[in-house]
C-alpha cells in the first residue's frame, strides 16, 4: 500500500488553513508534517483539521513562534517529542505508524543573520542543534529502522541547492560549516537524501523563495531548505518525489512550499 508523506513549513497555520485545505485536496497526502505553525496547543484549529480528514493529530506548538504538528489519516502506534539543546522551543515531533514507519518532524533554528558562532548566539544554537541531531541519529541507530527524518532543516547544503552558490556562500543557510553539519547528519545514519535520490545533484532543486525580494519566485531565486531523509532500509520503497512549487504563487503564500514523498 502506498503512503504519501508531506512536509511543509506553513509559516503560521491559522493564516494558511485555507492553503492547507487546497493542498490536501490537490495532493491527498496520508501524513502531513508541518513546521512553524505559530499557534499554541490550546488554540490549535482542531475542527478545521478534522474536516480535512485527518483524525490523528499530534501537536507541539507555542504562540507566535516555531511549533510543529503531524496530521495523519493512518492510525498511529506511538507519539513522542524531544527537547533539543536544553530548550523546549517546540521543534520536534515523532510518530510511529501502525505499520512500523517512524516519522521525525523537525524545525531546525534558522540561525539569525550572521554566520559567526562567537558573535551570533542564534547561529551557535543552530550548529549545536544540528550536532545533536547527528549524534542522536548515530546513537539511536536510526539506520536499522524504517525511519524518515524530515522538515525545515534550514540548510541548503549543495551548490545547486541555492540560486547563486558563489554569492551566497557567506549567507546563513549555505555556509560551508552548515553544509558540513548536514553532511554529518546524513553520514550518522547513514540517511538517504531523498530529494537528491530523485533529482541529480547537478540540477537545481529549491523549496523556499524569500519574501525580502518581491520577485524572488518569478526569478527563481530559490533555496532548498526543506528536506526528507530516509533510512537505508527504505531505499527500495522510495517511489516518487515532488516539490509543489505552485503553492508559492497562491495569495499570501508561505515562503516555503510542500515537499511530498510516495513510499510503497
């Protein structure tokens, strides 16, 4: 039986519930992992989500910042969350489906404006977060399980993951040190970079177009910040991959677009 899995940084769930409904109608994912929901658990729009056909909902949110959620049409056998770097800032959820698939939904810190660990505490936190993720992947032996790690990981590690590699090398999200941390995470599983499993590394692949420049999408000034990583045991089950770029053209869109994986 095919499972369709989606990840999307919605950049405020309550502002974009209608966008989520439209995406669900068009893509029909079985499991949706959301990041940057920006809504407290008490204010989560349960009725609207239930109306979309997702009876299983796991949330870990806060008002105005961060926040993650997992919506599932399939029964869940386990629900869990983890505090990273000693800060409970609502950046992770884990579920295990009844068929045994383990899904980890992450929202990695963006890292602030300056790629300097000493001068920018937010950048230091981001590097520490990625280090802890790699340590966790190795220590938990995630490669031995049917597991997917996905979400807004806030790093575009390859030259073709950004619209202008040379220009952006000193920009947070594409610095060499961040790319090295992502490589360590991949190797710690080891984990399969699903996007590059389907799209060769020499071809551009983007999931985010910023708000700062109004023509960023039209000129394709994109970055690949949203990722799906899979354990080697799932290699034979990876059937299809799609970036739903068209959502960036909707009225008042998220700056991120959904990324979808089909498993069989």
